C-alpha cells in the first residue's frame, strides 16, 4: 500500500473547513491530517508537518501569515497552497514570493 499524501488546513471559516475536508477525503491517495482555525494553533505543523498545507490568507490577518509560510517552506518537505476570497494581484504575488506552490480563489 502506498503512503497517502497528507494535507492540513488552516481555515477560519467552518463552512470552508467542511468543504475542504470533504473534497480532500474524496480524492484517492490523499488524507486529511490536521485542521486548524487560527495560526497560533497551527504552529504544531513546524514540528509535525503535513506534506501539503492549505492556508487561508484571511485567517492570518493581524499577524504575519507569510512568515508562517516561510517557516513551513524552509523545512524543505512542505508545500504551501494559499487560498483567499480575494482575486488581488498583490496578495497573490506576496503569497508566491513567500514560497506558496499555488493560490486558490475561494469563489472560483
């Protein structure tokens, strides 16, 4: 049996957490690992990383979500995917500059 790719979610909205959970659970080869509501609780990913982390940029408001990105990416084993309700070019550039592997617009 092959090892499944693990995905963790940092998402403030209960609705989007639920949708992402169902989506990930329905894809062969992937497993939902951890779900977080706020960046502080997600710090555990620094010591116990998943293969992929989906981070809602709005969840990190009031803090430097991009420094959290860099901490995860600097580990060398984690891919970070940013998600946002905003189709903001500057926000996308910031996410990619911080090392995000992808950017998902929630309303797409």
